[in-house]
């Protein structure tokens, strides 16, 4: 009798094995996986080619060579780590919720595969591609060993941290996917949770610092909390590893933090899958036409700014029906969620404003504060907008829409308005949260104009990118990934690559910053150099980015008109 | 002039030929049943007619308007109900219909009364203030039909409208389609439920592998298709004499006798059956009845199509 377990035995003993195999094969065979792998490799090769020592470095001696190898490792690790963090949530956040949306969840539950088997199969699916990417980066990164200056322990730490981050992000996505009912909600919540996981300990430490500064300042306690915060935060530890190598204590604490999050998330996912799903409840309360009853309700519940039971007006003739539908039903029906988003965004911006003001320099404070707002808005936008048309397609509404007398322009503008509406709580929070900046005496009119202007332009650009992404694919998950990729390229990629290569025609690498709607803030609000000329340059840059946004919108319209999205 | 006219329509999906030189005409006021196995090209035809899909070649006209050249004009006179459709979350039925009414550019003043009419026609008045997303499958089908009728289209393209409906809902849907036909609408309906199509449609078309195998009035197609007719004769008396007579007639392939009842397999045409009846009467045989087994649409479908994928 053979001691090894045959494939057939394996499948019969562990029914989940078949699913794990299927999920892995499906994810690895997909075109998008190959594209992601190729993109990573291409980026890595570009970094190596750009950083590889030339004659100047040879004259610089061993120190210069050491600097080059460290740069290579830092850049490659950064790309790998951030890339994985950006893409893993999109993969994992729809894993289980998509089964529900496609009505295959019950079939899965009826099979012999245990809930734990389902969880692990989905986990393998989510991390499979990224493990391949990480492994394939190993030989690329090892080229740094041809030079001096890089310790193998640093590379090992980088790889362990990246693998752990991928695993943790995938588990967070799985938990969200098991809890939530809609893939888009799951994706947004996953990204926010991943952000919280990455910077949560740091944020906690800083909040603690603010509290300490406000009340009684205990240096020793502050030091302990700061150490815990910095030692736990994955981003901080990774930065330390790449900078001078993390301390073993911090490294182990960080891994422990990853482990706890993984354990909790897997537990939640397992519990949700094991528990029989509850059918979605829809309240069929009739709308109220009686004005008196409506008034009484409003008096009784002052928070009913818009009573959900008040009968909605018919769509006016002069209005774009798509725009009205998106705003009146799509957006206002989610009024409670929007108010919550406003509160959370306001709280984050308020705290960020307070923390940024500690610095004491008005330009610097406002730059940091606006930077946080823009980054958060740009990060949130794909999750809120990149499903605009893929959702219609997935629900089966697109054909019916196309059959109406609505022109493509009206549909696209309706969706664009909905995107702006979805971002409006964050934009409003940004406007209201300037209060601490004013109170702390850090307000500067020029900086405020530049900051809010940049925020608005970035929001419009992100909406256009989201809309465009939702027209080049039929799947929400892929649309979100495309949206993030385009955002990375536009907000950072072009400017950083040009600053790196610094071609002759650019003249000065500072000019490269104007090729990013985000980094331009760094140039204009740089404390020592702020001047009218910079403001004019900023204005030109913003006009150019508005034009880019309009181009994306125009191309979206063209795609809607031309492409074969209607082919099911 | 035909209300729907399709000439040499061809559509490819890569190497797969979905429609292969399809020609079809549907007259105004017809309920045309479009029959074919899965992947035969029914939905592709409907989607081309509804301007959602571009054909590779060929022409299609509805009410004399070219679907490729004037899609906007086509949308004004066409109501399309897809086989797989969604509904918007958080919209009540009246709001849902109001949105589509506005999307079809119906003035707000007229819209309310039109919505009431459509709700009444589809028997959904009592559900007007309920959320569409909470409806059962049958209710959603009816809501979608209500949406399809909102702009009073001349032509209705219904892709599997009865799929997933319970027997009562199917009967109601059938009655509703008959009412719409009486209102002068031309209806093209694709379905797999052949027995219902047989009752409902006055003309049918059978499609397979993108080719139209047969089209026309149901009776005519049956005549064309069937090589052997099944006849049943019952006489009151003179059964032996009847048997001898039947045996002497050319064209009767098989005679099965059960006392006074005869089941015949024949290749007689309609005129031959009339002649047979005349001979029986002339011999003084008291014929109680002579009937032809009409067969069903399923028989026609099976004999016309080859099956297989």
C-alpha cells in the first residue's frame, strides 16, 4: 500500500482541496494576474536599470556603490509592498460577497466543503497571485547583492513583512466580504480597514500625544505609547527596516499584530460562513402624503431633514432623469450612510488639522492637512465611483437604460453627478474641519485657496477616472483596480518617474512636481518659496488637470457610445 | 408592408456564427413566437432589432425605419423586455415607472395618468407604493412589462417573458399579451415554453444555428413539416365495410381498428382527407366524426430542429 495520498484520496478526504485548487487555478490563469505580474516585473526592471551604478558611482568608490544598492532595495521593496497593499484588498474583498451576488453561495454551503475549507480556499485565491509576485521579485531584488551595502537580513525582513501584510490584507478583505452584502461596500470597507490596520497604531500614538499635550504631560508614559505605536505599525516598521533595519523587538511585535488581525479576521469570516445567512429585510412602509403627519414626524424627529417616507416628486421635464435618479434615489436613500461618512471624515480631518498645527508653521501645517484630505479623497473615490456603470451591468439594468431615449451624454453626466454627490460628505467635511486651523492661528488665505482648489480638482479628476474605469471593464473589482492604477500613475507615477530620470527638456526636476495634481501642493505651499509666480504656476497646473479630467470624461462618453458593453 | 422586416442579417461572435443570413417578416398586429434551442440566435436577433447590437451585415427595419441608421426613432416605437433584467434598489414601483417615463421623455403632466393606466393593465395598482426590489420574480416580470409599455410602443420585443413564472402568473401573462395584441401592438416573443406559445401566437418562426428553418402561420408550418398525418374516424355502424374501404384507398399507411374507431396513419393532403370523407358518406357509412390529430408545437419543433450543440 502506498504511503502517499493520491489526488483522488486527497479530494475525498478534504473536499475543500478541490475548491482550493480551482480557486488557485482560476486566479493564476486570469489575464489580470498575468498583467499585474508583468507590470510589477516591468517596474522592477526599470528601477534596476535606473539605479544600476554608472561611471560616476564607480569614481565614488564603495560608499557610492553601497548607496546605490540600498536605493535599489528600498525602491523595489516600496513598490512591492505598496503595490500589494493596493491590489490585495480588491481581490479579497469580493471573494465571498460575489458568490452571494451570483447566487452560488447557497450551492457552496450545500456542498461537503466545510466553512473553514471555504475560508482557506478563498484566502488562497486572494493571495495566490501576490505570492507568485513576491517570489518572482526575490531574484530581481537579489541583484542588489552584486553590489555592496545590503545585508541579507534586511531583504529577509522585507519579504517576511510583505508576505505578512498580504496575508493580513487578504484576511481583512475576507472578513468584510463575509459580513457585508454588497461587493462595493465590502471593497470600500476593506480599503478603509486596511488603512486603519496600517496606520492605526501610529494614529493611536499621535492621538495619545495630543491628549498628553492638552492635559498632563507624562514623558515616560508618552514614550511607552509612542514605542508601542511605532513598533506595531506595519508601515513604520517597514520604513525602519528599509532605513536602518528594525529592532528585533519591533519586528516581532509587528508580526504579532499581524497575527492577531489575521486570527480575528479568519474567525469572523468562519463564523459568518457557518451561520445561516439571513434574508435581506426591506421595509415596505407606505409613503406618507399627509402634510400634517409629515410635519409631526419632522417635529418628533428633528434629524429627519429628508423624511424617507415623504412621497418623492415626479421627475421634472427640464431635468436629466438619470441625474435626478442618482441624486434623489441613489444618493439620498443612503442619507444615513452619507451623514456617517461626513462625521468620520470630519473627525479625521479635524484631528489631522490639530496634529498638523502642532508644527507651528502655517504653510507647512496647511500643506500637510490638505495633503491628508486629498490622499483620503483620492483613495476613497475609486471605491465610490468605479462601479458606476459596472454595477448597472451586473444588475442587468444597462440594456434597459440604453433602450430609453436617454442620450449617452445624459447617462454619463448623471453618473458623474452621482460621483460628485458620493464624495460630497468628504468635501463638506474638509470645508468644515478648517475650524481648528483657524482657531490655532494657522489659517492662510493663499494656502487655503490652493488647498481647496487642489482638493476640488483632484476630486473631479478622480471621479472622471472612476467613470472611465467603469466603462473599460464589466466587473466592479477590476474597475476599482484599474481606477487605482490610473490614479497612481497620474497622482504620483509620471511626476516621480520624470523627477527620477530628470530629462534635459524638463530643465529642473521641480517642474516634474507640476505633473502631479497632488505633489504640486508640495511645491506651491513650500514655506520658503511661496510667491505669486508659484500661485500662477499652480493655477496653470490645475487648469491642465481639469483638462485631463474633461478628456477622461469625453473618452468615457465615447466608450459608452462605441464599445460593446451591452454584449452579455 | 411588414411591421418587422429582417433581410440577410448576419452576426458573428468571433468564430461562432450567431445569425446566418436571417430573413424574416412579421405583419402588424401579429403575435410572433420565436422558437429555437439555446444559442440558436433568438436573443441576438431581438437585441439587433432593439438597437443594442450591431449586426455584421444585413438590414432590419421596424415600421419602415432602419434600426442601424435611426436607432433613436426605433427606441420611440419599440418596447424591449430583456430576459435577464435588474431593478433599482430603494425605488417604489410608481417611482421606477416615473423614472423610465421621464427617460422616454413623457411630459410630467401626462406621466401620472399613463403610469396609472399601465399599472391597471398589468394588474399592479395595489403594488404601486411598494419597493420593486422586494417583489417576487413574477411581480418583477410584470413591473418590467409595465416599464416596457410606459411609452405606448407599437412593437414589443419580449425575450423569455414567462420564464420563472408560476402557472397562474403564466396564464395572466398570456392574457395580458392577448389584450396587448387586441390593442394593435405587434409582439415578438421568444420562449422555450412551446405549449403556451402555440396557444398565444398566430405566427411562429423556428431558428437553429442562426438560420431560420421555418416561419409562418402555425397551421401552415405544421402542414409543411409533417410527412405523416394521424387521422381518427369513428363510425356508428358498418365498421367492417369501413375497414374494407379504408384498405382500398391509396395514401393510408397504417390502419388500426378498435371496434368502431379507426386510427389511421396517412400521407394524404388536406384535399385527400376531404375526398376520403366524401367516399365514406357516399357509401352510406354513418360517420360519427373524422378528425386529424393536430399535434403540438413541440412535435413541429422537434421535427424541424436537429438539436445538439
